[in-house]
C-alpha cells in the first residue's frame, strides 16, 4: 500500500489532459453544492489507500473514468517494488517451485501469504500452473498438458493474474503455437491499461532466415491473436535464446547466445538484433550436494532490464561486473551501448561485494546479476544461494533473500522478477468489448 508521502502526481499525457480540461466538474460535487476541478480531485484521490480508491469507482461514471484513466496510471508510475518473484529448487533439481521475497510491503511480510493469494486465483490445482513472467504487476501463468513428455498445443492454456485486484483472466487458446517456452507479458499501466501476451515461435534447429521466427501476440484490447513472421538480419539462428525478457516503450527485448540483443517491436511487428557490448564466456563449475558432485557448464549471458526509461545490460566477466545501457532504444540503426558502471570485485575487505564473492568461490558458483530495479540505481545480484541489492550510487549492499538449506535459485534459466502492485482492473479490460471467449476466472473484493 502506498503512503501519502510517496505519491507523485504527474501530469497526464496530452490526450487525457485535453479530455480532463474539457470535462465539467464532477456531478456528485455539484449535488453537494460545491465544485472541485477534476485535476484537483485526481490529486486527492491519488492520496487515498488502495481499497477506498477502488471502491470509489462506483460513485459515478465520472469518478470511475478519473480513477481508471488518471489515478491508476499515476500510482503505477510511482509504485514501489514490493518484492521479488523467482524459482528455486532442491540441489537434486527434482522439484522447481515459485517463491516470493518481500522487500517493502509490511502486509506481505509473510511470503507464503502472497504466494497463496495468487494461487487461489487460479482454477483447479495451482500446482499444475507454471509462472512464466511478471510485468509491472501482472503475472502470466501457463498450464500445459503433456503426454509422453510432448506438449499438445491444443491443451496449452494461459492465464493473466493481478494479485492486487485479486483477478484472473483466461486467455483464449491459440492452437498454432507449439510451446510456451518463449512466452511473456508486455504491459505498462502508465501508458495503457491493456496488456499483451507475446509468444515467440522459435526452434533452434528449424529456424533460419528463410524460415524466420514468428510472433504470436494476444491483445486484451482487441481480444484476438495476431501472427507475423519476423526475419532478423543477423546470425542469431541455430543457437538458444534466453527466456528472460524486458519490455520498454512497445519493444520486447531478449538475449541470444549469438551475443546479440533481440528487439521485437510489437507495434510494427518487426525485429532486429543489436550486438552486445561484450562477449560472454563459458565457465565450468562443480555443484556440490550432500550425495554427489556434479560438473556443469554455465554461460554468463548476463541480464537485461528496463530502468528509468532505458534498457540496461549487466554482465559479470570474472574480475568485474559491467553495467551498460542502450543510448537509443528506438531501434534506429546505429544505436550503441554506453558503459554506466564497472564494479570491481577483488575480494578485498574494503569491497562491499567481498562477502558475495567469497561465498561464490566457496560454493564454486557463478556471481550473477539478476535484475534491475525499474525506478532507481539498484541492481539485484548474488549467487544461486543468495540474493542481494546493490545501490550503485551509495555502494551499499544488502541481503534480501537466502534459500533454505539444500535449496538454490534456478538462474539464469529463469528470471528474477521485481513485483510492484498495480490497480488496473482486468475486469474493466474484459468488459470494454464483447468477449466471445475467455472470462474472469476469479474476482474477490
């Protein structure tokens, strides 16, 4: 829940600003014998706690419009990070589970309460659903029914959940998409209340320039799937693509092991590749458990993230961790990387990262940049047995999560998702058009 002091009332965009200026004062204000301009009313409403704000939508159509079109985007822009969502497993790797680590929200201090709250929104057995992505407060789940370890596209079902409003939407099935491996969410509540489910049909051994990857995109605005082939003029075929994604200004970003940043423009339905500023290396590690020692290869691809209206990339190359940002993320030819920070990790006593580096060497694990804070100079980093936050301005390091004995994070196979509360109503998106398929699966007040 956002405190009053944390609310930053930002000017609306030109279109909504024009609508606000042209609108009359609220009818309910006239009935009470005094008038309050809509912009002043919006500022007052933005200072309310979440539950009263949502309930006030029923006061009138004007209040409903002001809260949806102005208050929710404003609060979404300044919403703090409540916690982190990630996957963990036991050392034997037999069970993968989704975990939540709270950061700032007192009412969600018990991580199990939050996990159970969104699981309660899913129909039937929540254990059969897999968390694919988290984007600005919305969660994407998939349920895949497999037979003989082969996924049947006709039985693949996506769900979009909003834990803050306790709503879950079933997405219409798209039988042409073979797998959910490269599926994610594209959502920015400050720009639009609508979201997109994006599936990239890419097979490492079957895709080429003559047989390019395909974008399958579902939009909550049209409630339809659209499909478009997106050839990429770069040597990105024949190698794996990383599942982790970042979304910024209508563009979806993903890493390729060809040492490229893949950029998918969801509006123009086009794609291009930008070479990464530094090459990753392959390192061999020995993972020790109670009953065995396992040798495995770990590719240090680094991580990407959207932060403060820029696309960032962080990679640990051994002695240093480098943090870059893309100067122009409009996908213009000639966009280049700029080095923002270099963190020297020399294991000296003065180095705030020394403890993490020592544990990485002790456990023989890689040192990993996990995710970027979307609104501040903070990087989430650590090892598979520890997550920390590192303030790039103050050089302050804090531990935020340590798995139970015998467990570790599943990274970089899966992403670590910063989670912030979002008050966008999935029910309003669903009711804005006639929906022949799909419905609100669970709505609680």
